[in-house]
C-alpha cells in the first residue's frame, strides 16, 4: 500500500525526464511534496540549519522554506564559498556567518525551536584527525548544551555500523556501533554526545544515519558513472551499496522534526534496495554506450543500511532508482560539472 502511495506521489510530482543545468537540479532537489508541506506548516517554531554550507545544506534549507514559506528559516555557516550566502538569501533564507566551534558565537545564535545539525568533517578527515574529532564530536556536544530547549535532528552516517553480511539486508538501528577507522568512530562520538545531553536535559531529537545521498554532481552513482564514461575499471571490492536521492534524504530529515524523541533516537535513511556495484556499472554502460571493465572481487560484507523503519514512518522515497540512473547518466554524458568530492565508498579501512 505504501509503495502504491509512493508511486502516486511520484506521478503527481511530475519529475522531469532529464535535468540539464544546476538551476533545474536545485529546483528538483528542493521541491517539497504535499506531505512535507503539511508537516512543516503544522510544526511549531522556526527552523535553523547549522552547517548549511555543505553539499546538502542549501537544498535542505531551500526545501524547508518552500514547504513552509511563512516560517523563519535560518542558515548558519562560515560561508567560505563565494555566492552561497547571497543565493540562500534570494530564496528567503536568513543567513548568519558563524564559527560554530566558537562557544560565544554559538550561544549568540537565535534559540530556534527546530535545529537541523549538518556540520562535520568527512572528506580529507584522514589528513587532520584532531580536527575531525573536534568537528564530529566536540562541536555536537557544544550544540547539544546550547540548544537544550530545541528539537535537534542531527545528521550522522551509516558508517557508524560495522560491515554486515549480504544476507542481513543492512544494519538495523539496534546494532552495536563498532565501525572501522577514526572517521567513523568520531561519528559514533557525535551520536553519543547528542544522546548524553538529550537524556540529561530532555531535549527531543533524531539521529539521521545516512547511506549514501546522491545528486547528479556527486555520490556513489556519479563516481561509478564517470568511471564507466571514461573507460576506467570499476572496483568491485565493496560490491554492494545503498543510495538515496538527496532530495528524499533531506525530506526525511525535515519530516523527522515532527518525530523527535526524548532522549534522541537513531533512524536509518537510505533507499530500499541493496545494490550490486557490478549491476550499477552495467546499467551505466547500457545508458552511456560503453564497455565496462572491472577490478577486484566483491567482499562478503559491506557498509549497508536497513531503512525499513524510515519507510514505515515516512513512506518510500519519491525518486525511484531507475530515474536516478537515467538522470546521472545523462548528466555525466553531457560532461556537466561535478563537485569533485568522491565518496570513496570503495574504501574498507574507514580512511577518507
């Protein structure tokens, strides 16, 4: 029944067959459906996005504003990227430049009722592990202490789990957190700090364990498609993955504000499929008219995320897998720009 409703929603939304430029991409990424509009309009209080300057933050803030235009939506970041602050403001989003690790600056921020926490470090984290722990663990503690009267939906990662066997259909929320590598363990620290202060102060929240968000400029599908296009072999060592459209993952995170619990609790966010990397590469080969080469053999385990509970609470993603494949293949074939931020999903040692 939920799958039928999701199919009806997909048809009603009217996704384009192709996405030809960044402006169209942003419109699709930030497009809210009627369910999100109803949920956010009923939600009490304004929304503040901490760490709005990353890959996903601008579109999430934009989606929130489009869903509930009467609400105050505030984006907070250092704003080191030229033009981003002005872009957010053109969408009706208030902006505040802030170094979130500066306790005084953090405490001076508006005490919005609803906080979406998106700050953290992944790419390049292996080059500065102390900074990785500071941003992924110390900063969440500061935020949790500062916004004790808010709801806090905090982005985490599916990398907090250990690798699981392919027969398990992904890690569930009750699995012990014993991942490889310092990056993943710093993310466990992030969750533990939010859990600690949520329990101490009764702060409601949700921890978003995400595997792997994609748009057309970055993500697992983009990484595989570019290799196929360029005639490079696709590494099969990590042979299976989960993916979800970035718009859907942002939609789930915003919906989670109305499902916050005290103390905070985790929820896995991803697409419903466990995908073979070989199959994905072959699908891109068909779409791009390319022969596909491979290297390595699939390991018997992978970082996989069982998102059954999210599907129960929020329904199935609105953008289906084959449409994502079509969009990415068309984008890559036309040599449209990427973000130059590889996921490194192939890595099995936890080093990014």
